[in-house]
C-alpha cells in the first residue's frame, strides 16, 4: 500500500503528460500559432518604437546644415518636387515649410517601420544618419510654402470650419499652423486629396504612428464630414477659409 501511494504521488508530482503535437486539435494549434505571432508582432512594434524614438532624439539634438540638407533633398525632389510642393492630386504631399520636427519624426517612423510607407521607405533609408535626417528636415522647413494647392469642391466650407474648430483647432491651431515642439504638423496649404487620404487611413487604423486621440476623433466622423473638414483645412490662410468662419 505504501509503495502504491508512493508511486501515485510521484506520478502526481510529475504533472500531467503533455499532449503530443500530432494529437492537438486544429483550433488549439491555430490558437498557439496566433499567440506566437502576436508576441512576435508586439516585440517588433516595441523595437520599432525604441529605434524611432532614439533616432528622433538624436536628430533633434543636432544643428541642421541647410546647405547639406539641400543636397540630401535631391532624392526627395523626385516625388515631392524641387520646390517641395508635391502634387495637387495628393499623390505626394506638400512638404515645403513643414516643421522640421514633423519631418524628422515621420522619416524616423518610416525608417523604423513604426509607420508603414512602402513607397517612401527606400528613399528614407538613403539618409545615412541622424545628422542627415536633421539636415534634410531643416532644408524642407526653410522652403517657402507654395501659393496654391489641390482643393476640394468648396461646397461645405461653413460646415468644415465648424468641424475643424470643434475637433482640430485645439492641436493643429486656428490657422492650421501645427506645433513644432509637439510634432503636430502644419495643415494649412496641404493638398486636399492627401489630407483626406490620411484622415481616412487614421480612422481605419492604417496609420501606425497616428496619435490615439486623433484616431478616436476621426473614427466617429462620417465621410461627408471628413471631406468638409479637410476641404476647409486645406484652405486655411486663404480668403475662402476666412469667409467660411
């Protein structure tokens, strides 16, 4: 009896025998695989955040050399134009006059994978270090903003002005000026089609580096409201925007 109890206790202490992989159900296997993929994705996302934050901090601590930035910008000019105006149809955004901090952050986020942008990635990776990142951002910020940009239909500007005031002005400013210290981009003068694509991507969760509060805000607006808001935002600083207020 004592021997039987001893064997039984040893078996209990050893714990339950692991189920062979071949005997596990498809659901169990899929769950295990999903958990592994999630853990890998979380680790990659954390690494991307650390890499981007470190590069942003390094670039922001450096003095930009605008002349060297002009040379580095040549690779950007292929799409964004020598004047940084982008395209009216929004295929490529206007960069000219954008805050240097915003340019640094977006480039670092793309380089690290925190923001997915397959078209931009090969070009962003051509910047060799934090100094070149600071230089090109400083040069872009020094470019004068173009006098014109791609606009929407202009039929709901009053509604757009009200939506902008209630939802966007607190961060992006009454005139769409943004805030360099908080990496908040300048909106005034940006192409309507580009802005609309961006806010739609943010609302759909396709913009990995979007501010969470902005994602929540955009998500609760109907597409017609987004179009009106963005059309107004693109016109900020123009007579039509002032008249809509």
